C-alpha cells in the first residue's frame, strides 16, 4: 500500500450501486464547505439537519451557515446523544418533528453526528413520505468508516440491536477528518476497532500498516487518519457493491467480524454507555479470532497478533476488560447471540478467520464450542 502522504487532501471513494451510486468525500474542512459540496443535491430544496445534542454545540452552526447559501431553507433538529436515542420512541418523536416542518418529497435529510444519529435520521428519511433523500456527515471515526457507508439504518428494541430498520442509501457522504480533533480519546479508539476489522478480514497489508502507524492515527496525524479512512471506505464500498442487502451467506456478512460476540456484550450492558460499540467489537474480534484458531486453519499466533495490536493501542482484548462492570455468563451471551439478526434457523452465524487478512462465514459452529470459549475467554 502507498504511504499516507501520497493521499490527496480531499479524496473521493465511489460506492457503485447503479442508480443508487454515490460518492464518499474524505478530507479536512468539508463541513465548512458542505454547501458547495452538496450544491447539486440541495439547490432550491429544503434541508432538515438532524444532529445529536453534543455534536450540535460543536459543529451544527458551521454546517447550517454553509447550507444556507445553497438550500432554499435549512431546519435544524437535535436528538439526545447516546445509544438510548436509537429507539422506536426516538424515531416516532423525530418523525413527528420532521413532518411538523412542512416537508415535501424534495426535502433532503442531513445526518450530522455519529452512528446513532446516522442510523436514526437515515431510518426517518427512509420512511418519511415513503422515502426522502439523505446525506451522511459522520463526526466519529466509527461512523466515518462503518455506519455512514452502505445504507443500513435502524433502531434498537428490547429484543436486540438494529432489529428494526431499512436499507436506504445516502446520496452523498461527507467525511470531515478535522472533526476527529474534538472527539474524546475513548470514542476515537472505539472507531479504530472498526478500522482494524478491515485489515483483519481482507487486507493483511493494511493490517501491517496499522501495526506500524495506528498510534500516529490515534495521536492526531491527519495524513494517517485520512489514509486509514479512505482505505476503510474503499474496502466497505467494494463489499456493499457486491452485496448491497446482506444476503444470507453473502459477502457483506464478512463486515460483521467480531459483531456476533460484540452485539451480545452490548445487549448485556444495556446500551447505557458503559460499553461502547467499538469496545464490544474489539473484544468480539479477539473472541472470533480465538474461536477461529480452535477450529482451524487459523493459527493461534494470528489470533494473538490481533489481540496484541488491539491491546497495544488501548482497546479491550479480553472479555473481562470489555464488560468489567457487569457479571456475565456464557449462557446469557449465547442467548443474545441466538437472537442476532444474522442467525439462521436458530443457528448462530459467525465470521471467522482462515488467517489474519482473510475471513469466512460459518454457520456450523457447535454451541458447546462457543460455551467452552466463553468459559475460558483467554488464550490457553
């Protein structure tokens, strides 16, 4: 892979989906230039910006000023910060406020915030007037490399995470790398887990680049951040283009590496902020890698190499680190995994590694093997 300094200041990644194709723009200062960047979409149209309350204090005024020169009207709505906002009640409240504005079919919804805001606003756009155009402007590293790309929208229920939603592709994604400077270190690390995922499942060269440069990215190097985001978005764009709606056994399922375990950990934590999504995914990836080593042909060395890199940057690499404040049991985690939306006919679907840099989908893992792993989460 080329050096980070070879990446242009602003780079475009294209998601190829025929008539639903769209561009991902990556670079510093894109929120300030959003009106220009979105002129072809917003000229003469209403814009409804949805931002969480934390992001609104930091970036909403800048975005609104930029859009006011392009859109016919700009309306700003805020939603609570945190995973608890992504609920059926939160969706109903947001839809009511969007409809109260007096929207029409040409109105564009603009999501400004992390994955929660993007999922919630995107789902609202998918169902309001049976479908409105929307734009993603993700402000967390996790959303920039994962949830803002690919069209998955939805909310959580008491039965599990993201069980109600729709595929609704954005018309454009603007990734402003400068906003990461306002992100707390813990949130940045949570996003970094998803960056590591792309190397682990499909690009050993990128994983090796992260081993050498991950700390630069986390410590604020804009070239390293831009390079990693572009590489991650390219990887996800290729997967989404090949399998837009995550068909059973399809390629998009590979993006769930670490998520079957991770979502179960999140459900047990209650989505209350004690365990961030990326932290759960980090612990989940290590569990999946160790399961891969037990079943073969992945080696224990590859599994521990992944665990070592996550631990080295400060992410949880052990189950007890990911859920230190709560009691958990193997049976409880298995119960949540059985309810996962990827489960097929009661069988838990796992993304496992043949080797570091190459992943496969498996639905033949015996529950007894999973229980043994969870009873002994650390490597022997």
